[in-house]
């Protein structure tokens, strides 16, 4: 196996070298063949490996400042001198997580064995979620007949066949009556006797069991006033807003929206309004009993949408971070979260071509739960997923789902006024020791309320922070798309770069408070990193520049072995000046502060321990003028 991996690595190096000699950039097809971490049967355009893209982040971006170049083949090599880290990277055994969710366990202990419960069963995964086709130039999402819709139908058929086999095998463990199934995750909804739950969990095919409605509330509470413009100033998003990056759609998984509010009208900032609790599999069965996509009970989704995309009709002080139109996917009942509706909403958002999904959710489930799994699979389909860490803190291991998931940016909060830590923020580590939150954003800022069409209120908790982070991700995604960057993972790397906390990290701030990069120069790209492989990326730093920051992010699945990948910053004289050196994270962030030495700096990505053989890693770096 080791010989095979080395030979594969040599082949990749030869391909990069030949592309360099011939003076041609790696093509879309080459990227599809070499990036094994993206399953791309529909040949969706993705980013090539080992290409550096670079541009100014000043106010005005000139065409001649847009540069791309290849990483020289000699800069990708197996490092035979990799040394043991200066700390013990052995985390010990990962704690065994119960297959039965905490809420369902509590029901079993409190209620009678003959009581019936509506639950979700998640089975072992047998499909690989593909990168789904983009909306074509002659396609219209309103009509629904798209290549993406056809791909989803194919997934549905595969799920139906396999789930029928799993359900048949489950009969020997207990009685379960299926009422609904999903295509994004290998999960089914149905009813069960509580006395049968523990027996069902004994099946080797079952990964997780949880209630459809566990009573989880939206992740928010309340305090004193601050304006949305103060939050925007904290994250430095207005320079990106001013570029007019307003397409296509954001999807909001929340309590619904009061779309008649002045902050959404003239122009209309709310696109689709859907009820995923009562509206069936597509969330849009308007004739169904109790169908109502508005923010009728919680006064929550209206505030989220106001920060995401509110206009300036009530003054610039209350304008949202973007002007991107928002799809509202209501997933709450009057009693709390409906987990089946959350998965329906995620599926519907993917089908509707939403580029960023905003999880205003604090589900009590592990990273094996159906919502976390759906969020991870949404990333594989091409989605950027941003979710609240929840408000179950301040103790450790209180991060909620889907913020706990591997391919989700979990968001913590700090006060818009003064920047103090929001104390009740949920915190990591995740059960496999990953840091959570990934980033932080401002909360406790004033925005729209559902009590009238002009009402305002203070929106708090990690719910108040998540729209800032999600909107920043949308702006970053649209900014990167201008330069021919397509992978959603590249946006994740930039979001980590926007954090202000360098290694070592913790489970209070993660990569730190969000602050979008401006007034400087950025470089970015992706690489396939093997075990003990170094990738040395050269960047030219001119005179008078300062504050070099660098970040990595890579997608891991919940079931794979963890890859330990580091970043090192090396100055023109060959001296290492900084490093991101965590052994347990899926991101790294580091920086060199102050005036920088002129010349060629090296961003070194090091595969310290890559038991999976190869890992796609997204990187980003920035300096200030």
C-alpha cells in the first residue's frame, strides 16, 4: 500500500511538472481526475489542484492584479525529516457515543415501554453524495426541470432500494413503521414502541436513533440594543457588499419569516417561503393542513433574515450584511424543532440551488445524528453550511448540531458592543476532540422583529451571530467566483482566514472573531496532501507590507480517520516565523504580525500524519498594505 501511494504521488508530480513545462494550466478534467475527495460524476466545474490564484483586496480590484501560477513540481515532495511534534498528539481512544440520542434515552427512562414515539433512524451510509450540477444557463429553478433535479431523482431511487433492505433486516430487532424517507441521508422516519428502541439500536446497520421532535428551541435569548451596522463594522463586510455581489440565493433554516416587513420590501429580499413542517417532502404543499411559512410563533427567523439580507428602508443602521435574496425554510413547530423538517429543509435548499445554508438550529444529537449527517452530505453536494454552536454553554462539550458536524462552520458569538465573549455559547470539543466553534461573529444587535412591519428588536445568542457569519461566507463565495474559484471548500478556508486567533486554539473562540480581509493582497488554492508530504507555496512580498496570515481547512467525514495537517510560514531567509500546529483540528490558522521582510515567503503545508493516503486541503493567505 505504501509503495502504491508513493507511485501515485510521483504520477501527480509528473503531471504538475509537464503542465508547467508546456505552459498550460491544469484543466477542469484534470482536476476532476486528481481530486479524489470530490465525487464528481456530473463533471461539475471544480478547482484544479496546485494552482495559486492571487489578487488585491483593496477597494478597487484591477484586472491586471489578477494572477495565477502553478506550484513548481519540485516544491511538492515527501519530507523524510518530519519530526515528532513538540506535544503528544495522541488523543487516546475516542469516547464511544451512544446510538440513542440523549432526548430519546430520557424518554425511555421516563415513559412506558408501550408508549409510541415518532423517531428517525439513520442507517450506515452506502452511497457517496455527488457534487450536484449547477443551474444551467437555459434552466429555471421555478420550473424545476433541471439536471440537478434529475440527479436528485437518481439518488432517491438508490435510497428506496437500499432502505427497503435495511428495514427488512430491522424487523428481527423490533417493530418500526416507516412513514417517510430521505435522499440526502440514509435515514427514515417512523413510529416505534419505546420498549423496542434499545433492541433496534443493536442492529449493526443502525447508526443513530432520535426523536422527530425533541423540544429544542431556536438558539437565541435577549439583552440590550445595538445596530446591525455596528455588527457589519465588526466583520468588515461593507467593502464586499459594495461590490454588488448579490446572487444567487441563501437558504435560511429557521422559524419562518415575516416577509411583509419593510426591511425585506422594495426591493424584495425574500425569494421562496416554504413550510417544511407541514408542506410535505418539497416543503411546498400549500393545501396541507396548518401550512404556514411565516414567523408565526417564535419571532426568530425574521431577525435572522434581517441580518442576512435586510434593506435600508429603515435606515442604513439596520441594513443586512448582503442583498442576496433569501429562501426561508421553516423547520419549527410551536413546540420547537422538528428534525425531520430540518432534513427536508436541507434537501429543499440543495434542490433550490441555495449556495449557503444557514442553520439556526441547536439540536441535541451527536455528529452521527441525522441533521449533522445531512449537513455534511450537503457540503459534498456543493453547499456552504454555516450553523450556530447553540446556547447550552458555558461548559465544555456543549456544542449543538449541526454546528458539531465536520463539514459545517460552527459559529460562536461575541457582543457587538465591546466585543466581550457571549458566555452561554456552546463549546467543544466534539466527541472526536475537534475544536468548536470554528469562528465567532457579533451578536446582540438590533434588527427586524415579527411584531409589525416596522418593528425592531435585539437579536441575541449564537442565533444573532450566525447570520453575520453566513452572510460573510456568501460574500466571500461570490468574491472568489469572480476569479474562477468554484469549490465550496475554498470559502471555508477564507472564513478561517478571516478569524483573528492564531494557533494554539481553544473551544471558546476557535479560529477567532470574524473580520473580512481588506486593504491588502490574497493568495489561495487547493492541494492534495499525502502522508509526510510537504507542499511549499511561494508568494512574493513587496516592500512595506505587513501582517501575513495563513489558514487551512479540509473536509473530513465522520467515519474516516483524522488527518493531521499543519501550516508553516517561512521567511525569505529560510527561517520559520509561525505555524499552525494542531493535532486534532480540521483547520489551521497562523500569522506573522508587523512589517514583513521583502522577498519570497513560503507557505508550507505539511501532511504530518495522513492515514487516509491523500487529503484535499484548501488554503488561503493574506497580507496588508
